[in-house]
C-alpha cells in the first residue's frame, strides 16, 4: 500500500476554511484516497474518498492533484466541533483490503 | 440504524483475568474489523472478518488474543490472560462489501488492566 505523509498538527480559525494536505507520491493507479477523522474519545469517522476526480459531500471537499501524488481535504467553514485528528489513507479497490491508520493531522479549530 | 454497537464501554479488570469485548455490526454489513488504539502505537488493525470468516489475523499481538464471529450479527474479542500492557481502547468497525463507501466504527471499549 502507498504511504502517506501528513503534517502532525494544524490550527484553523473558527469559520474559516481548513485545508489539510496529504502527500501520497507512491500511489498506484488503482488506489483510492480516503479521509477519516477521529474526534476525541470517539471512533474514527469516514469523511470522503476519491480516485482522481475532485469530490464533495456534506462534510468536506477532496481535491486530488492531476498526478495524484497529493490531495487536500477542505472543511469549508470549520467549527469547534471539527477539532479532531484527520487521517489520509490510500487503499486499493480490491477485495480484502484493510484500512490502516498512520499518525494523521491533529486539527485544532480555535475561536 | 443504531450503528456499530460495542460493549462494555469501559472495563477494568485485574491482571490474569479473562476479558471479553463484544461487537454488533451494522445489519447487512459483511466485513468486520477489530482495532486497538494506544497513545504509543496509534490505531492498529488486529483482525478482519469477511462473511463471518477470519481473513487476516496478522495483527493479533499474541496467542492470548482470540476473536470469533459466530454469526453475521455478533463478534467477540477475548484476552486470556489479560496483562497491564493490554490496556487500550478497542474499536470494532463494519463495512459493506469492500468498504468502498467507508467503514463505520463503534464507540469503542476502554480496557484498563490493573
């Protein structure tokens, strides 16, 4: 599986957009980019995933570069409740794939 | 949908005792995963079931750990005998098919072995 690199921590002002980067320079053609987050004392929560096109849902937007070597998760209007650890994971779309978590980015949304 | 249900939420036990953690996946999901989270090691995948069959248990730390999935709606993770270093939060997750649309995690069981 491709490895990912994320900054260990970031701050964001409440109400502003939070842009969380992820580097996955060794990603393969059949690997998707997944984002999860874990709010303190809770289980991880699925946010969004994509292959090569940009994706948007009610939680966030995912921007994947054309070469697919990096991506950015965008929380358009961060709230205090978005304070969490955000994990970027790449995973092939084959049967039996298992989600493995790295260190993630600890996002602190400040008032 | 009640989501993935884990019990108990908290467990405190003495070293050497047997501990059983329980998980009820989302109805219709056919894949189930057990994870362990500690400050030192982060989130670690322990074992993965597909259609109630263990597919990969390479993450199970020792023979003291065992997991079963007797039917599609129930799984257990057992530690016997427990040791203080087993103290962690244990999460169960389920997904449909290959998990394309994401895994759903339970709220976890916080285990403390004293």
